[in-house]
C-alpha cells in the first residue's frame, strides 16, 4: 500500500482534530505475569505490541480485520493469550470519529464542566459509564484522562481538561481514570506534558523551570496517576524545554518512570514519534503509525534490538510494561464484548454531571430560579430550539443519528466533518416548555437583533443562549463571544431587565453586558442531556452547584501572555504541523507554577470571576477552620446552610501564607449537600506537596507558620487558621 505521508498526515491528523476516588482493581501480580509472558515472546513477536495503526477506513487505510473503527489498533498475540488493544477516544464518551461510527454513544459534558462539579465520585461514575459503552463496542483502551492544566483561557482544548489547578485536576482526572479501569478498560492520562495550547502544537517548545513544572502541570499528572493508576500515559506533541515530549528522557525516564516509579507504558500521541531513539528516552509504544515517517517501533526497533543491548533491554521493558497494564486492568480476563448500549442509562448520568457542572455566575434580585408560573418567556439564540453545543476534535461524541444541528465552517469531505460545529440533540427550549406548561414560550434564533428585541420586550423574562465553539488543533484568538452575540445580548438586556444569559462555551469569555443582565449561567458544553440540565437549574429543580475550575479574566491584558503565542506568526492549519521554518517558543517562566488564580493573586489582579466561584440558591456559613500540622496534615471545618432551600456548597481550603510569604494554593475541598438549617463538620486531608516547594533535593517543607483560609472562591485571603510545620524534605 502506497501512502502519501502528507495526505495521510493532513487527513488523519485532521481526524484527530477531527475527595479521593476509589482505587481501580488490580489483578494479582501483574508484574510476574508480564515477566513470564515477555520471556515467552518469540523474536518476531517482540515488536507486535509496540506500535499501533489507525483503525479507520479513510484515505487508503484498511482497518485491520476485527478492529472496531477507532483511533488505534494493536494486534494481540493469540498464541500467548495476549488480547488485541482496541483504542478509542475517550474522555467525554466513545468518540464519533467524524461520523464513521454510526452506533452513537453517550456524550458526557465537557471536561471543564466535569471540573466544575468538584465531585470525584460522580466523575468516577462518568469514567465507568464511558468504559462500559466502550467495552460493549469492542474497545479495551480509552485515550481518556486529559489532565493538562488550563494555562491559557484561549486554549482550543481547554474544554477537554478539568481545571487550572493541580489538585482539582489530579483528583478528578484520577477519579475518571479509576472509573474507566474499574470496567477492565485501560485508560491513558494525557498529554504528558505542557500541551496547554494548540497553536503549532506539533512543534512548539514549552519553556519552564523545573521547580515550577514539578509544582504545576507535573503535579496534576502525578496526583492523577497515583489515584487512578492508568495503564498508559500518552506523551504530548509539543516540546518541553527543547526536547519533544515523546522523546524526552527527562519527562519519561527520569520523572515518570524513575521518580514516580510508574509501572505502565507510555504511548505517543498520534504522529508524535520522531524515531527509534524515542524508545531510549522512555517511549514504549508508537501510536497512529501511519502518521509518522516510518513504523519506527516495528522492524526498525527489531533490528536495533538485535544489534544493540540498550535497545534489547528497552524492548523487553516495553513489552513487559504493555503486558503489565493488560494484566493489571484485567483486560485479558474480561475482553470487550459486543452488546447493545442503553442510551437512557448514559443520558441519566450525563444529566447529573451537567446539573452539577453548571455554574451560576450572577443572580440579581433572585431572578432565578424561575417560577413555573412565568407567563411569557422568550428563548433566543444558540440553536436552543434544537440542542446544545459540543467541542470539536478527537473527543467529539454523538448520539445515534448524529448531531441535532451541524453548522459547517470550512472544508470538504472529512475536513468539513471535522470543522462542523455540532449540537447534541437535547433542546433547552423543549425542556423549558416542559417546565412551564402554562407559559407562552417563544423562540427566536437571534440572527436579527430587531426581531429578538421585539420578542424580549413582549416577554416577562428573556433567556438568551450564547455559544462559543472551540476545537482541538486551534486556539481562540480572544475571549469574546463570536458572531455578534455580545451586541445581541446587550440589546436584549436593554429591552428586558429580566434577561438571563446561558453560556455554552469551552472556557472563560468576556461579558461586556454583564451589569445589564439579571442572571448569567455558565453551562459549558453540557452533553447529551444539557438542555434538560439547563432547565433543571433555571427552574430550581437542581441547586446550581458548579464552581469555576478556571479564572474568568476581565481582559486578556490580565493574562501572563496578553497576546496568544504564535497567533501572529503561525498560520493555523488542520494538522498543527506547521510549515517548514515554523518555530514557536512559549515562555511559561512568566507565571511558572502560578497558573490561573495564583497568577491573579501574585499580580494582584481582579478577575471577572475568580476560580472556585459559583452561586447557590441558598446561603452558607463556613466556620471553625482548623489545620493540624504533622506528616499528614488535615483541615477541619463546619459548613452550615443558612438559607431556606436545600443546596450544595463546595468548601475550599486555601493556603494563603507560608514562612516565605503570601501565596495562594488550593489544598483541599469538599462538596456537601445540606438541607436548610443543617450543618456538617468536615475534614479533608492536605497533601503536604501542596504546602511545599520543589527543590533540587525534592519536596521541601520549610519550618514555620502556615496560614489557611476557608472560602467559596480563590479571591479572599483572610487567614482563619494557622499550623506550624517542621522542616521536611522528601
Ligand atoms: C489527540 C489525542 C487523541 C489522538 C487519537 C490526537 O490528535 O491529540 O488526544 O487521543 O489524536 O485520536
């Protein structure tokens, strides 16, 4: 088969565009089993497991017989009972692969929506659900667990990630992975590391100091790996401090495998392997081999292993690591079994996740919840009559039958499928009508401001749906709502003082109209039952319990990099591979480990909405904070519901001062549901790494006083508790 690398790279990378969770079960002694099987591999079998092929019928590619359509396929070794690895994307549900799969799957809300739940137990259920569906569709590997930190609110994949904070991201990512693997499906965590933006993603160099890296992005991975024990880690496309992430001896050999003693395998991102030598840097499996210049980890690696003891030792280790994950997750004992999937089960969970992830940002004069007695309601814009927006790229999931609305943007054929803005078939309009049966509910698509304003004027309440689409492979040029939606919202808010804005965005947006509105709700990309979830919160059937997992800046000037790196120099393209001569360095030394709210605290900048922020329909009091010192510090406190409705609080404990001076770090959190008038005394463990600094000798806790604050967001800094720590290095 003759494949044009350029065509395949273009089209297949286009396809690509296109509280502690319970630990997953580990089968007895996977290491011993892996050693035994590896010892029985014949010479020709040693590179069977070390590379995967794209399993899609596009551009001359033929999926291997028996391989379900998905991102990758590794044939097993039947003689030794080693199952094939059947790989699919992932974090938000079993991927749609540009509509090539027709069977549909449950689309969970976006990663950032799950991040807003601050609810590891529910995110664990989400992982388990996706894995159950994957298992029933023939897959045993999910390319899930996106735990990159949101470093730039314009990042095209921010919607896939959980948050800007290492603890929140690590705990939720670990929970998702543990959920996946509880169903005997291997999960990755990805993209290791610092793949924070998409511009020039195949070549940009993310530059940062070691201490800052260890205390931020790497800490998120470390916590997710400890809690989720993923069978695989997917290394990223980009470079980190000069070395390609998939050929980085520092990241793979030193940090991941040596310092963290990670026992699983490292797979490359699709088309991110540069040569056989990446094996020596710690890469164990080449993914999407048709995207690379050669199948480096096939015959080439075999030849190298025959010749060179270093490669021979590595190849044995690579096989052992892949086998170990297969055994540890019991993939061989419970292989995928084709079975029908009940969409109602998935839909119910998608709705719960969306309910918990919706963040109420503004509620002037208790405009919400809406009374079901509202008489005239205008619903405007955002295709709210048909569905809710989803993000684009390899994570795209669709229900059977495909998107409810698909708005083309550019391209033809597969590229067009990749560039379409897809809406899940869950209509907010219908859900609102169902809640307000007696009301006159009118819909306007919002294309013409005049028409929308007439409808808004005639209504008691105007609900405007505003969307901002983002997708893998491209960053957003700024934080505005596109297509004139800001003007539409401003005009509606001027026409009707009871204007409620529902945002369906991938991440933070600016809100020039904010003060004119009665209420604003961030629904993110809310998934398969997003319309119903939005109505649940609008009408008060669910307390708005999401809290922002990212800071909403008041302007791009407040960011560490006001101009998006590469926006001026790199021509956006579907592959992200760039043109000859393209290069881009992104300087993360500016903020270092002070990502998101920590940057805002350090620079004393006031955001539009802080990290952790979100309103409830009731009120809470947070008291009695006390922090114990010692090797396993913990915080205890009391949360009381002081309002008149049942509601959910997300209590957040921040470190605000160390012996070195002021700081801001989330060190613990707890999501708690309380009936009115009730209180709960809670305790959360504090990971000492969150109090420490990374030094060349390891983590170092300086001796002296540490001050803590208990609050509902990252903005407040009044210390309420003090603990005196002893010096410790580990
Ligand atoms: C993405 C990965 C994805 C892979 C396979 C890549 O382009 O970066 O997140 O898992 O494609 O679809």
